[in-house]
C-alpha cells in the first residue's frame, strides 16, 4: 500500500474492493470505494452525495437536516416526520383514520365558524335595533313607535282654490295628498 520513488508514499487506502493503488502514481486504477472520490481516492463525498464516484444524491429527508452516510446513503439519525425507510425516501401515506379525523375536524371548524357568524350578526342587529328603536325588544314596542290616538289619516284633494303650487306636474286630474290632522 505504498507508491512512488522507493515506495515512500502511502496509498489513501480507499480503492474499490480493497484493491491496492498503482505503485507508481498512487491512483486507484479500478476506481474508488463507495463514499470516496478523486483519482487517488483521498477525498470523501461531499454532504448530500454518496456511493461510487459520489454520483448518488441523498434523499434530503434525514432528521435534523443531517447528511446521509457517504458510503451507502442511509440516514444515520432517522427520518423527518412523514418519511420512512433507511434512506428516508419513502413517504408515509396518510391512513384512512387520519383522513377521517381531518375531514371531521374540517367539518367541525366550518360549523363552528357558521354559528359564530350567525351569533355575531344577531348581536349586531339587536344592538343596532336597540339604539335606533326600530326593533321591538322581547315583544315590547317602544312608545315612540306608536301613533298617538289623537292623529288620524285624512285624504285631501287639491282643487283650484288651494294655496299649494304644483311643481312640474303635467297631470290634470286631481292630485291626492295625504295629511295628518288633529281630530
């Protein structure tokens, strides 16, 4: 496992299949072992790659953003939630009970939201009606909305001896005015 003049330099020791390096150049003639790169196989694969020649990419789903093993691509510390397998490349499918739970939660949320909107609208209308005195509260009509008994509706027909002036009227028939007068 030595090379060079008088075999004075040591091989990196990462040649494919534990092969020895070239005794003159120190290079691995048949390539590097998995996880190693360059001609003399002295550089480990960079983070995110693994295998022979560092040609494979890690899944990117290793726990805590850790890199996969540079030799075999396995996630040493496990997978992030939602992924499984030693390479963390298989996504866990959501079970039917989880889907049912999600749809039940969504339905509950929609019903709750609808009830809250109706409640807030009713409160707004009640308060608005209370302050404007246009809505009866619990069946009680405020006295200001009742017409006093001493007023009566009467019809008044305009004739030619009236003090009213007609504005822009083209009708020649009698114009009916409604007036409230004291009895």
